[in-house]
C-alpha cells in the first residue's frame, strides 16, 4: 500500500517548548505507526533564544521560505529571560503567523476526563465548560504599527496602534460563525469593547452584525470584555463558541485554560483557512522558565495541538485518528496519570509513554 507522507516543520524553541515538542513527535510517530496509512517526515529548526544570542537572529533570511515547503508547522514555545520578550515574539512567532496568512487562531477549552476545574459550580461534567475561542490572529493591537520618539527623555512618546480592517474582521467573523454552526449548540458570543474604543471596535461590532445576518441558525450574544471575565467565572455553561480580537482572546484564552484545569492542557491552531500557506500548531503556554529542564511539563496541551494538526492536514480523512488521539489523552488523564499542574505526580515522560500505550489500544 502507498503511505501518504506529511512534511512537518518543528520549531521547539525555548524552555519546556523543547520537552513538549519532543513528546509530541514521539506520540505522532506512534500514531502513524499504529495507523499505518500515513507517515511523517520531520524537519527540525533550531530557532531559539540561545541561538539568537549567538547568531543575532531567530530565523535566517530565508526562514519563511523554508517553512513554506511543509504541510504544517509544529511549534513549542519561544522566550527566555535573557532576551526581551518583544524581541523573541517579533523575531519568530509573530512573523510566522503573519506571513503565512494564519489569520485565525482556534483555542478550544474543556474539562478533560479525570481533571478538575477550580470553579466550584462546575460539577466537572463535559457540558460545564466547553468553549472554542476564535482569536483574530493578524491585526488589532498586534499589528505591529506604532513607534517611539524622544527616546530616553522625560517626554518619551510611544504609540501602539490597533488596526481593524473590514476584510480582517469579516473573515474572522465568518470563521467564528462557521465554527459555531458546526457545534451542537450553534451558539456564538462576540467579545468587544466598543463602549470605550470608539473606532476600531465599533467597526468590529458593525461587521459582526452584518455577517450574523447570513447565519440565522446560529444564536449569538455580545459581551464587553471586562464583563466577559465575570461571565466566564460565574456562568461557564452559558457559552460555547467565542470570538474576540487578538489581544482580548489572548488574555481570555489563558483564563479559559486556567478555569478548565491548567494552562498546560490548552492547544492552539494558527490557521490559514485558504490552505495556501502552512498552518501552525502549538500549545498556548510559553517556555515556562520556572519549570524548564526538570522534565515535569504537562505535555497534554502539546498532544491536543498535535491532534488538531492531524485533523487539519488530513482534510477530513484523518478525523478518526485525531479523535482517537483525544480519547487516548483522556483515558490517561482519567486514569490519574497527570503532571503536577493537574494535581498529579507523573512527569512528562510518564504521561507521554502512557498516551503512546493508549494509542495502541484505541486506534
Ligand atoms: P508560561 O505559559 O511560560 O508560564 C506561566 C505559568 O504556567 C508558569 O508558572 C509555568 O510553569 C506554568 N506552565 C506553563 N505551561 C505549563 C505546562 N505545560 N505544564 C506545567 N506548567 C506550565 O508564561 P510566562 O511565564 O508568562 O512566559 C514565559 C516565557 O514564554 C516568556 O518569555 C513569554 O514571552 C513566553 N511566551 C511564549 C509564548 C509562545 O511561544 N507562544 C506564549 C506565552 C509566553
Ligand atoms: Mg498568550
């Protein structure tokens, strides 16, 4: 039989990004071996903060072209205390998102089997907290416009321009409505701040209402971002799909991850829905310098991201593999094999090996 080959670029980056990327590759190799209809071809890129300090760059000048030869990108985390965070983010992850047209960032959150939400009103049934946050991934406050003048004087001026375009808003709203429509509850909550931010956010609202007319089967509501944090804590059952700007969704998705148990379980997919450029898959957490090198990072967010990567590259043909992978992950959490952040005592390696073993049974 002819096996399909998927070319994956891996960028482990810094800190626990290295541990969890290694764990994800080990798991995906196991998945391909057990399934037997496809294979991965890995190419590793050592674009890290340590190498930045030696070379003076994260990505070489042809870095983006090198990535574009792949079917997908698997990313660990970037950032280390000895390099300013805006240098590492703008040196690596933000240009990859921007120049590969990854205008959607999908961040699902739910309470996994055998784990607990810190929220007391969650009985920890699956329906207690089951959200998909759709993050606008190309503009807003992260567009990169602005500047600094009169530097090193008492009158230093710095501006950070939030960019909102009709095209950018329309495409993210459409993706959010399609996501809401594809889920059983067909429910979308739109997050805004159009009371205080009276230009960009007003356009955001206006385009939302226009697109909503095309999706009459989707029930929607609208929240100001500050009130949204309260609703996420007090009434998690009341939401399903959530759409928010780049900045708002960045913050809300960390909160969502914590409310579902740990930031260590949360995945994210940076998608180019046109499929012209490779999409990128990464856990939402950072390099976690406080636990790096100890072998105790939770690999679940990395595994969930890997499952979403399989789903994406399979274009509908590998959904059963992605679903099987999620079942394997949840069988392991349900069995109590968990890292410390989930109140367990297993290390990264033990969780990884347990999920690999489960894959043999489930797939
Ligand atoms: P962080 O996500 O690295 O860590 C926050 C806290 O969560 C820490 O206490 C950490 O130990 C814990 N944590 C995170 N992931 C975990 C896991 N898998 N298992 C167990 N515990 C986990 O965020 P922080 O500390 O704000 O940032 C550290 C560095 O990472 C910074 O340089 C930051 O810029 C960078 N960063 C990079 C991101 C990326 O590459 N996409 C995203 C967020 C931060
Ligand atoms: Mg973040």
